[in-house]
């Protein structure tokens, strides 16, 4: 067969390296509207939900029971459920209807009703709704700071640079589990070197993650996964009640935490029960609400390839972010795992959260090159900084980042590396050489730094836990070695654990450790001229990118 040259060229386009599949409801490969999804309904007797989404209470699985008993505003549910879904959808986009009024309705809906409402909206309308429904008025951003070598010096330097670039939260993880104390320690010191008040976490299995938090190495957590079918929960040896207990364990120690879920996880794990991805995700979001967690990291996250393969799947990802805000929860809205070979598709997926703004537009912008990203790569990485900054400037949108000068980055990276060097020496850990400090100061990634003695590092990292070295010991080591400003910032983070003010929904800190949350920075968007606006000092910061010619300096 003679081929069309145009089609031959099209076949070689990056987007055609991606995988796609036609809807397959039987296995859950359908974004919204599976024929197996239940129809919305509710019945209340004696103050108890006895029927939900067509299922009588005696047929509830443990997710149904948890949602019915803990996640729904039962006082309003009969009235809210009787409203037409299209009417509620229009309220979401109506600038004359305040968020506070809508929340009373949406927190009283069942999972099937929430999906039915969202399905009435196209993506532009969803973005309009998201702009109004996010909990915190001011949008923000979170990043990943990892490397394939688990090199602590590089983590500290990368975290310091990410802090001055504007990230309010940072997440690391490990290639080798026993490196966790070093990675968490390095991220904490690096972030606070860059800017006071940056929240940090180390993503691990839950017991170790909680332990590091209790010892003062981390200040928040979000990798507490919940699922939309009972079998997936059971496979993980979990239930909604065990996750609720874990949430209370974090809160009782003054640690902010979110749950994690995302469309496609049940399909990926083989137990979607023939339901649509968004319906199952609505159940996850309602579990999060019922457990009392501050919010949710969702937006498909590590399963993004699944919704990315089906029709309307990326729309469903936006839908899950919106439902999270409709339940009055903080949302870290994904964009944190690469899912496509196409730069056009990558950008389109991100714009739906970038343009309206969310509490955290990325739940992991890669602050390192993607070859160093241990979360399987991010949708945007360190090589995309300039593109992202220019998008902010082009569209006058606050994506949470700021331009920095090369000399700023070099100075803060060097200081963070030296601070970690001093702490390692003071705590009797394997030495960090001046050569390592120099390399991390100027490095692009782990290919540019010397190898460390992994065996000795692993022994020492575990010894930190055995010795019971805490956040206060880190403060003392910093203060004793001449890094009193960093010591004070780490101490302030520990103080916040006692105050507990950042346990409110959507909490972040400014550099003076003032809490900014849905309580004191509540989203008040009601159309043009209201809500968060990129203006004043922040707009001056965003628009003055390094590449822009300065007329005052032109000959």
C-alpha cells in the first residue's frame, strides 16, 4: 500500500508514542459515566442514612458505611439531594452565589450525586468553579526534591534553591529506604536555609514517615493513600478507619497531613468493579472528608497514565480536583508525574489547574531534572523553570514561583550545603567534603556530584534513629556551627508543631512564620474584581523575568 507522506510524518509525532484505549467499562477503563455506576439517591431514617446511591444499608461495603456515617452533612442531605444536578452545577459557575452557600449543599451530597453535578460542566466551567471553590484565596505550589543517588548534599542545595524560587511545600523520597533520615534532614535544612516557613515531608511507608515527623525531621505528610473499592483497601491491609487513626496520630503531634488518591488507581490495581474512575475517586474524596484530614493530594498522581489513555480522562482529573474543593478540602492538584511524550499535551494538562489556581497547583513540580526525580518524573521539571515563569508573565497568572538571579541560586545552594556539612560533623555523621559542597553548589543533578560511601551513610542514617537525634538536636548543631539564622527557622518550625495553627485547611507559612490558611485567607472569589488578583508587588516580581530587556539599561 502506498502511504500518505503526511500520515507517515504524523505517526512519528511525540503524541503518538503515548498509549490510548477505547472505553472499556467492564474493567473500569472509563473516565465518567460507566453503565455500572449507581444513580444518585439517599434515604434517612432516625438520623441515619439507610440508603445511598441505590444501595440499602444492609448491602453497604465498608466504604459505603464510612461515607454514610462520617462524610455527609446529614442535616442537609435530603434537601441537597433533591436539587437538580444542573441547578447545583450552575451555582458552581454563578459569580452571584458565594462559595459558603454552595459548600452547605455539596458537603451533603453522595458520591454519585457529586459526579453527576460535575459531569454537567465542560472543562472551562470546571475551571471557573475551581477558581471559586478552592479553600485558600492565595494559590501556591509544591515541589519534589530527590536524586537517584540519595545524595544528601545535593538535596540540601536543591531544596534551598527551590525555596527562594517560591515553593511553599517540598517533598522528598528515597531510592534506598534506609537513607530516609538523611533525606528528610537534608530537605529540612536546605529548605529553611532558602526561606523560613517552607513545609517539608519525606514520602515513605507510613510508620517510618510518622516516626520521622514525630522526631522533628519533617513538618507535614501527604502519602496516606485511600482507595475507592473495598478490595484495593484490603490488599493494602487498610480500612477507612485505620487511615482515620493515622490522620489523628499526625494531628496529635502537630503535623499537617493530607490523604492521597487519584482517578485510575483502582483500575491499575485490578479492582475497579466496572465503575467509572471519577465515581470511585469521589468515594476516596469523601473518605478523606470523613476522616477529618485537612485535604487531599489528587489529580490521578501516579496513575495518570490510566485516565490519560481514555476519552475525557484528563477532564475527569480536573473533575476530581473540583470535587475535593466542593467538599471544603485543601487540594494538591497533581501535575506531578509525567504521562505523555507530547509537550503540547503536557502543558494542556497543567493549564487546567494553573489558570484557575489551586491550593497547590503541583503536588510535585520537579525542582530537579527529571532523571533525578524518584517519583517517576514530573510533568514539569527544573529544565522548565523559564517556560513556567514566562507562562505566569504571559497570562498574568500566579503559579507560585518567582524569577531568581543566578548569583542568588549559587549563594543559597552553597550556604545550604555548608550548613548540612556542619551539622553532619557536629552529629558525628560521615563527613561531607569541601569538594562535595562545591559540586552541589553548581550542579544540575546527581551526575555532577561525587559518589558518597553508601554503606557508611546507611549505617549513620539508621544510627540517627537509634540515638534518638531529634529536631532540637539539629537546631543546636546549626546554632553551634555558625548557622544561627537557619537554626532559628528550624526551631520556629518545631514551635509551630506545638501551636498547631497550621493544622487548618490549606495552611502554608510566609517567611515570617505567619500562617496563611482557609481560615484567615478564605477564598472570596465572586467574579470580576473579587478574589485573589495578581497585582502590586507580586505582579512586579512575576513580570520582571531575567530575560526581559530593561529600558533604563539600554544604550
